């Protein structure tokens, strides 16, 4: 059975990206999901001086060990001011100090959800350009705009957005 790690790029307890990941995970059968909650990996702000004085935090070592076990990734990124959230960027900065190829050349479905009409397009564009340098094999990207209009009671209610995601999941699943 394939192991897919899911990560919401947010530390919000009410993250819409966590909701999108939960829905998306329910569309795949015969896989093991490991959900990473960034709140479980509290890290100091990355800095070379901090690392030199204190070494690698135990939390980032644990996270890297989990990531190493993945066959694939589904990541849904929150967007803050057109880019990654601070908690996600900091986590990536720390992980890259252990292995620059964080994503280990494994298949990835990269998503974003946003309450606004752009659907996290800024962070998706940034991640699409930068993640391959970190070892991502991005198979598909998906954006869900106007989240509160298009997602209710645990599912995408707008038919076109639902069908598009299902098609992208099919393509992603074929790469596993």
C-alpha cells in the first residue's frame, strides 16, 4: 500500500487547507495517509547562528524521518501576502538543512484554497517554481477559490471545481 503524506501549509486550527486535504484524501482508496500538522513540530525561527549554537531541533529531525517514508505528497498551501505562511516557510528552511531535496523526487499534488477569488494562485505559482529545486515531482496543481462559496459540510459543492479536482487526482494516482 502506498503511503501519502499530507501537509497543510498553515498552523490555523480552522485551516481551510486542512479541510481541502481531508476532502481530497477521501477521494483516494487503497493508500495510507499520514497527516502532518505543523502545530506538532514547533520550531524556532531558522537562522545560521541559531543552528551553529544549538544544532538541529529534534522536531525537524522527527519530521524529516516521517517525510522520508513517503511514496507521495499532497500539500495544500495557505497564502499570506502572496506567498507561504511563516510557519510553512520556516519548516521548509529547517528541513532543507537536513536534505536539500526535501520532497525526495516523489510525486506531488500541490493545492491551495483561499477565501478570495484568486484561490491562492500566488503561493501556488511560487511553490510550482521553487519546489522542484527541493526535490518535488509536481504531477498536478489545483486551486479552490472562494472557499466558503464552493466548499460546505466537508465537500466541494461546485460541480466544475469538484470534477477538475477528481481529474487531477486520477492523474496523480497513476504516478504512484
